[in-house]
C-alpha cells in the first residue's frame, strides 16, 4: 500500500464520500459536483448537518422525500436528476 493510499483510507472525508455516493446510487439521484467537497469539509468542521441542526446525519432521512417534492434535498447536495440540477 502506498503512502497516498494510506492517507486516503484514513481521511475522514473518504468515509463521508462513500456514504454520499451510496445514497446517490441507492436513491437514483445525482450529487452536486461543485458543492460536494465544500459540503463534506463543512460536515467535518460543523457536524452532521450544517443546514438544519435538528438533522443528525447526512444523508438524512428527509432527503428522499425532499428529492421527490423539490427535486433536491435541503442542502442542495443531492438532486433528483441532472436536468433538475
């Protein structure tokens, strides 16, 4: 294993990115390519949801319903389609 690979595996952002991508695949939605990294950095710095302190995780339980209703989740990280984005 290279030093770069070792750093990637231990990077907390990597685990969050896996969660984001898994959610997008599972719910057949797209991830905002421009805001993804800054959103993940904010998540690490500020906690689970910088958009709504009542939400305890991201992706949150409300996101699938928001995608259907608004074509995006509250924070704008997930979108229902590229056309909606």
